[in-house]
C-alpha cells in the first residue's frame, strides 16, 4: 500500500524532486511509453526525461511539457485561484434578486420598440 501521508514540509527540495521524478516514471510506465517517446511528444531531449526520473532538477517549462505529453496537466488544478463569496455578500446578492416582474416596465419596453 502506498503511503499517501507524505509530509511535504519535512522533505528537502531534493527529496521533493525525487518524488516528482518517481511519479513521472510511474505514469510513463503505466502508459507503456518510453522516455524517448515522451521526450518527442514533449519536445524535449530524452536526457531531460532521464534527469527528472533520476531525481535531478529540470525547468518548470520542461515539467509542464512532460505533464502535457503524459496527459497529466489536470494535476495542476491545485494552482487555480478560485474566488469565494463570503456568506454576508451572498446574502446581499440574494436580496438583490428580482422576485417579480413589473407590468409597467414590460409595457414601457413595448412602447419604446414602436
């Protein structure tokens, strides 16, 4: 069973890079693709693929290209900034919703079309 409770803060930068490399290698092998094939798809050297899989640092751009080639860009969803509305603001917006249509406004709109 895989340990999913990795304490990222306690790991060194080198250890984090090693874990990323292991993940990429696992995903590549589970897709039955060679380093050369992924490197070609990503537009990088096979040497770069070898580096990350061996726990050596690569550029962020290369990492993104590798994730794209492995069809794994969705793991970057964690970086999306999502705006949240406070409950107070939500209540204010809810009060501004129309509850009824006004007959007068509809008649005025029809008159202005003529």
